[in-house]
C-alpha cells in the first residue's frame, strides 16, 4: 500500500507548497514594507515580527496534537484559506495598527501547517520518508530566495499590494488542492510533562539559538542593505 502511495508526487508538491507559503508569507512584510506608504520604523517592524511569531508559537503544541487526530489535508486547507484572506487584507491596510492585528492572525494561521504537512509526508512516503523529507525541506530556503527575487520586482512593476494579492491567490489554490490529502491518525493524549524532558529542552534551546540568529538576518538584512545605499531590487 505504501509503495502505491509513494508513486504520486502530488502530496509532496502540495505539502511542500503549503510549507513554502507559510514561510513566504512571513517574509513578505520585511520586503514589501519598504514600498508601502506606511513607512514603518525599525521598532514597528520588530513589533510586527514579534506578533507574527507569537501567534505562530502559540499554536505549535496544539497543532501537533490536532494533526494526530484529523486528516491533515483538511487542516492545511483551512489554514491556507484563512491565511489567504488575511494576506489579502494585508494588501489594503491603511495604518500600522491594522497590520499589527493581521500579523498576529497570520502567524496563528500559518502555525498549523508545518506539523500537518509532516504527517502527510509520513503517510504517503513512509518507506522512503528520509528521501522525501529532503525534497520537502527545500521549501523553506526556496521561499527566502523567491521572496527576495519576486517581491521587489512585483512592487516596482505592479505595486506593493500585488505582492500580497498574488500570495493570497496562491494560498487559496494550494489550500483547495490540499483538502483531500490523508494522514495517519492516533489517539495520543496531550502530555505536557514532555516539556520537562532533558533531550526536548536541549533540542528546543538549540533551535532557539539557531532561529534567533537566522531570523535576525533574514528579516532585517533587506533594510540594512537599503540603508547602506543598495538599490531596492538589487538588495
């Protein structure tokens, strides 16, 4: 059965696409804000990033348990459709406070995608999971590369709003296509005692250090390059 399922690349493409969009949408503000009339300060940028990741982190533990109990295709579908709506409204904001709220909601919706997409990879590619996880993992660096190439060009040629609108359309399409994807279901109960596990704490702390440095560079590098005089599109 698992061999038959692994013949199709559709689940890989859709789950990777969902993961890609969860990264791509969180990178948009750092690039598009430069072209927006709001002209946010560095402090306001920090608030927007913090609110996004507050929403993202808040759902990580419940997202894992929900992914064990329901079809993950439906979880991703709902998350992406909501993300599509929020991303669309990000394109029509008129003040920074609206963006604060939308950033929090965007993080909350995107946070369900990663655990659910991993369960889909497990279901369809169980026998060769390590290989397909490698393909799947291309999604997040690809999001960084494409956002840096595509969004500045869209902003210059069509306007900054189109960066949000095009992303909203992609989220809706992938959300619809992911609805029928399956995953294994378990009945594990939520056990918060695992948080005290030494290995869990060490791995989590290592991840914290990695992402603290990684996101600091990823989110702020673009404006730094602009600050030293590099052209917007080149930066």
